[in-house]
């Protein structure tokens, strides 16, 4: 089968603990709406509090894993995608494995018994989400696992790679190994800015791997933070996308494409010194369930067409379609089959 294991993702597998909360809850835990942060000591009681809510849901998540699952769903070819990350040997880890395997993803988790499976508090207010990740076991990933023959075989087999920027906080050497392999073998390597704190506090790791990125994803807040950190003195998303696309590249096989989403505003795509904008599907407010996973779903939809060598326009349209489906459901979940045309 042409698509077998064509796409490989690596990242932080987290079990989403998702519940509807109120503004007072956000204030109490010092959380901003639509932000993504790492848990601090002050956030830890929150997980128990969410778990006790009557509307709580548990969904296998983590940014990269979400994108890979959506790509797998859009492709409808069993085993087209693979995913690597670290989980604990516990109930949540088993839940995660079951969930991903049933989604058709070939998962190769590194399993540790010393630390519990990572969780992500998904606090939903009025359909908008805020994420607080407690990485736990996800933080224990080591590149030794990647180098094992059965896992390296997945790297060799894949022609497309996707890693969310969050993984730079855990195993930058694993990211670098895969990035260099992709460049040396003329394969597609893509990443995501993922969160403002990645652009700010993991600047060096991000800049080290940026030359290897064929496609870089992000949203408007992350793009503006990246611009500020670089001292570019512009908040114009189109200008920032062009500058990111022009960043020097390690391999001249192809030019870099920067893809910036802007919520309900058009998607900005910078390629070869030009910018194109793609309007999103506007959703009436009453149909919005929650925005958790919208960006991840966009990437998954995009990658599902990229691996089929479709034009970038089709990739963007598939991304817009997938994120539109996801925001009408709780968490990063989807119906049995896509109806993308």
C-alpha cells in the first residue's frame, strides 16, 4: 500500500481532562483564555477539581497526537500514520493506547513505570478553551527510544514528519535527529510554533531546527510573539509569515511554506515571496462546542492532502474543513468518516 506509514508524528501524548468551567475558575488558577501553558505548582489541584465535575470528559490528546489522528481519519487508509511519544504504565496510558489504536494510528510509545501518564487540563468557557499541560511521563522521552531498530524503521519508512513545537521542551535532540534525516533524504519535515512560550523561552532550540522546516504552522498570537522575540517590529501577520518563510534553509530541495491560522479570520500562507489568504468556514456561535484541538485538526487535515501530493490550496481547504468539524464537537474528536470534497 502506497500510504503505509507515510506520516510520522512525535510529541507529548497527554490525556485531556476536559470540562466546562467559569471565569471565576480561570481567575482562581491564574489562567488566560485561549492560552496554552505548562502546569506550575499552583495549578496542580485543578486536575482533581476538573475530574470531579459532572461534565468531565477524558480524550486522548496532546498536540501532535491530535494532528496525526485527524490526518489518519481524513486519509481513511489504516496504518498510514505512526506516532511516537512517552506514556506511563498506568490506567491513563492504557486508555490512550486503546484510543489511538482504534483511530488507526500505529503507536510506538516509550513506556515508563516511574511517572504517570501526562494530562492536560482543558478548561472550556463559552466554547473557547485554555490548556494547562502537566507533562509527567511525556517529559521522560529519550532519543535512545527513537534509535531502537523497530522505531527507527518508522523514521526510515515515513516520507513526511510532523512535530509540534511543544516537543522542543522535552527532547530537542530527537527533533534534530529526525529533521536532519528528513533533509538528507529529501523528505518533508514540518513543525508548529505551538504556543507563545515556545517562541519566547525555547528560542534557541526553535532557531536550531527552523532551517530544516519545509512547512511551519502557527496561529496569529504565536506569529506575533515570534516576531517580537526576533525584534522584527511588526505585528502584521502577512509580513511575519513572509519573513518566516524566507528564513535560511538547510536543504534547497524545496522552499519553505509558512501557514498561519487566525481563528475566524483567513488563513495566511506565505510561499516563494507571495502571500495567499484563504477564508475559513464561518460557524454560527451556537454551533461552537469548543475550540480545543482546532489548530491541531487544521494541521491534520492539511497533512492528509500533502502526503497525497495535492496542491497547497487543497491542503489548506482540508485543514479548514477538519478544524470546522472539530470545533463542533467536544475535544479533538470526529465522526466515523469525513465528507471532505
